[in-house]
């Protein structure tokens, strides 16, 4: 099992556990998160790239991994990933470099 597979299994398992509480506000937040990335004025591909940039600037490796997978699934090319991550680097500064390394490691796994 790859680290991406492990990530997805763990994420799915824990999301089921969290949503299994049937806590109204938690469920609403998860539903809102899902809805935001649907087709709208911006296509899902653009929204996922925005999520990737924000996740990199906020330095959340789990979120970076998630958005790279979603970006790949919406057809983002390696060149588009590089452009988006360049924006994240310029906005976030040098403190994001370790997370940029993580992003490229994940990218190599999902787009060999």
C-alpha cells in the first residue's frame, strides 16, 4: 500500500467516525466543504488549485495531499501544479518550502 493509499484509507475511516457522531454543526461544515468545490462560477479544477495554494500557505500537509489528489482527478497538469505552487511560495514565503517539498513528493506519487 502506498502512502497515498494509506492517507486515503485513514481519511475515509476517520471522516466516517467523525460524521458518525451525527453532530449537526460538524455535519454541516463537512457538507459545506464538499459543496464549495462543486461546479460554480469557477470550475472544480480551479477551486482545487486554490485549495492547494491555501493549504500550502497555511502549511497543512494533510490538506496539501488531499488537494493534490483532487487536482489530479480534475485534470490538473504538472505544469499547472508548478504554477500554483509557485504562487503559494511567493505568498507564503520561505517558511512554506518544507511543505513545497511535501507537495512535490506527493505529486511524484500521484503523477509518476
